[in-house]
């Protein structure tokens, strides 16, 4: 009986090792998404606010994208709407709340939701979720099922009361606006969120700017990130860094690594 158990244990161990090796050596194809430079000053005031970004895939087959808001809202800087250097920007005046959906499409008419015919993951990032000493704060709520990552020393107050809609509050932590989100400072990484979706072509989120006196506004930056495709179940290709590693890399470092792989 002992010999049988020992042999069975070896077989199981080998099977586990083989499975881990297969996952570790799975080859994934990455497509980086670039939202270009598109000023959309009229976006907040439209009856049905919508931006069509066109083809955002930097390689491979065409992938189209839109950003849509449920309702009009007020912006104190309409020039900070649309995209810049490949990243999406949204500006809202103090006291405003805007619910947005970023979607990927198969066609230039934006009628068929993105579907590559295989499993994929979509990794994107939200940046500059901070506040001011006067009491204004950026608040981001993610409403589409996915997994998020923040730095070990994040400045954000994270509310997981509803796991399906985590809330990230910038509080009164004021951080310099990033000029290059692929090369963030430690503080800039601490007010950012990485988000990963699996086999879902759209992400819904709410951006809120808390009220203070005056018409001062705030800006949210969104990196559309990239898509990863491959054989097998994509959700197995998830790496959660150790806390020490996370602190060293920061969110900017993680995005830099992913972009190098896709280039």
C-alpha cells in the first residue's frame, strides 16, 4: 500500500509540475492600444457624449474604440478632453460626477463589440487620482468585473464594501500631474490603479470630483493599455508581485515592462 501511495504522489507531482511549466511557457501575443491625440472640447456638453477614437491597435488587426458618458457634465477645461500622447483624458469641474464606458469594437461603424474569437485579457490603468489640501478629491469607481492592483504604499483609500464596484478615493493627497505615465514617480504611482479585464470588451467607471468653492476642475488620465492573447485560459497568466517587488516597481514600472513585451 505504501508503494502505491508513493507512486501516485509522484505522478500527481509530475502532473502539477507539467501544468505549471505549460502555463509559464505559454506564448502570448500582445497588442498595445494607442488612443492618439484627439481634442474633444465639446465632449462634456453633448446631448449624448461620445468620442470615437478610430483604430487604436498599434499592430495586427484593427481594433476600434469609443468613450461614452451617460449624461452631459460640466468641465472647467474643455481642452482636457479626448486623448493626448496615446492616453485618454477626462476633465470635470468640482462637484461633478460622470459615468463613462470605454469600449472596444471590431468595426469602424462601432456596431460589433470586440471579439477576437479567443480568450484575452485587457490591462489598462487609471492615473492622477489625487486631491488637494483644500478638500477637493478625485474618486474613481470601477463597475466592470476585473482585478485591480495598487502599490503597497498607495495613497488611495480603497473601499471594497461592494467587491463588484471598488472605490478609490484620492483624499487630500496632492501629487504632481504625470507628464509620462510610463515613467511615474513613486508618488504618482501611489495615486494610480491598474485594472485587468478578462474576455470583456468594455469597462464602465465613474469619475467624481468632490465639491469646494470656485470652478476649479480635475483631470483623470486613462492608459488604454494592451490586449494579451494566447492558447489556453488567459486568467491563468496572472502574476501578483510580492509586496517588496510591488514597492520597487511601482505601477509605472509594471506598465513599462508590459509595453516592452508588446513592442
